[in-house]
């Protein structure tokens, strides 16, 4: 458990992501396998949350909006929030270039969204690869803040790396430098059951499922190999259904709704 004050952790996260979004992320996320991965994530969000043409969607930790801009054509309004000014600038520019007018991006955090922004309630709130960046104290308080922004019968969806992930163990052994390149100084894997418990304490009903084994890591390692990603995704659809094995999956999904 990290003992650094939360503000120091957030400062390190911003510094890391400002460098990440200075050029590398834009190039990397535009590669074919990563685009296919993000398209799959967008479809998954819509299917899991039930968001549709009349829905307002809030994305926490939206980054440069590569998933959010794929979601926007399918919903009424999308609001993305991120701590990184560079990420928000890029997301706004990409939205303008694509002619997407129902998505807007703001600098901010979960705390500012819960108290500082007058943005109303949402039919779905998503956090793709965000929760595992939050300091422990903020992770514990996150469910309550998220609930404040959820409309009646709304849903929260998150996707994060699992602490039991087999791919993390293998990657750390075979590609330690590459793994470090894709990880900020303070991020860590999360235990699915511990994460669920935070949300249950805040009055949520929850479901968890494993998202993948190899497809997301492969897209990161070989971002230009779309065919390889698609084959890995097809294999993952089978692997995540195998009892006993699925708990070793790479990333887990959390779907939560107020009880």
C-alpha cells in the first residue's frame, strides 16, 4: 500500500501522463490493433451499461478520448474528464476534427466532478483503466462520489488490471522494461473482490467478470498487428469462460448500480 499523500500521487500521475500525451500515446493509440481494442471496449460499454441514443455518459479518466469518441455517436451526450491538460487538448482537437459535437472534454478529477462541475446526472458512468491509478484513500471514497452523479436506474462500468493476472507475471519476467514503459509510478493491479467491496459499502449491487487474457496485452506489445489482436480476442472469449482459469485473466470488469 502506498503511503504517499494523495496529492503527491496525483502530481506524479499528472507528470507521467503529460509526458505520455506529448506524442507517444497519440501515435500508439492510432495503431490498428489498439484501435480494434478500443472499438471492442466501446461496444462492451454500450452492451454492459445499456447506454443508448438518449443516454448521457460520463467518462472518468478519459485520456485523449480514443474510446469516448467511438462511444459518442451512439449516445445523446458524452462528457470526458481527465487530470491531464495535454490529454484534454488532444481529445477536444480530435472531436473537432471528426465533427463530433455531442462530446466535450474537461480538465478535472473525480472530486471536482462530484462537487465542482455543474454537469448534472448521468445514465452511465465509465472508468476505463482509471481506478487502479487512484490512491487507496481515493479508491475507497470513489463509489460514494460516483453515486452522486448517477441518475436513477443508471450504471457504473470500470475496467482495470487484476492483481491475479497471469499476463502481468509473465510480462514482468520477459519484458520488464516494456512493462515499465506502460505503467505510471503509482499504478498497481487491483483485487476484484476488494474493489467490489468498496462499491457494496456505498450501496451498490455489483457484478464482476474477466475481460481478457491476452488480447489487451498483445495490442500493447504489437500495436500494428490487428489480425493477431482479433485472433487473441476470439481466444479470450473462450478462456474467460473456463472455471478456475478465468481468475488469472488480465483485466476485470465491474458493473455496479445503486441498490
